C-alpha cells in the first residue's frame, strides 16, 4: 500500500537554500551538509524544505510504505528558529543524546539552536547509528 509522501526529493538548489540563511546559520548548514554527506556517502538533495542525504524506502507493519532521506535537517523559520535534525540514533539514541549537548527532542527529530551547542563527534555517531539501523 504505497502512498505518496508530501516530502519528495526535488531539483531545488541546496546551495541556494544555504545562501538564503543568515551568515551564522549558513555556516551551520554547510557543516551539517559536510557531516551528513561524509557519513552517508551521498550528496545532499532538497526534499521539500529539508536537506537530505541518501535514500531510504520504508515499510511499516501496517503495510504503509514510502521514501525519505537517510539523514537530513531543516533550518527553521528562515534561519531564526531551531535546526531540526532528522537522525534517529537507533538503539544507541538515549546514550548518544545524553552526551550530545544542548538540544531538545521532538516527535521525529532533534532540535538544536546552533551547531556549537552540540558535540560534533557525538552528532556524527548519531548519524552513523542511524545509518546502521536503516541499512541493516
């Protein structure tokens, strides 16, 4: 039972998205892109208003299925809101989040104000754990 998600990969320019952010936020976006591309092995692509690396096809127990990026983020409210990180962390999530730094959790993401508030090594480990879970 495949349904079409609202979030689809598109041809929008990732660098134009980054350039539209305030300077400090643009630097955070560039660093996140570099991290997620390095860890995933896939270039960034716009998925609606989110930047994503990689591709994952999922199927729920209910039969619902769809496609989404493996790792991604969104710069909220034109660079004034929180950065939403779309990484799960798999079975290591709780332990990694305890070491991440200043963040809060949402339903399907992790929110940070700026990249300097978190430990970049722990964020990389969260990304790696996410990929390990998705690719298993």
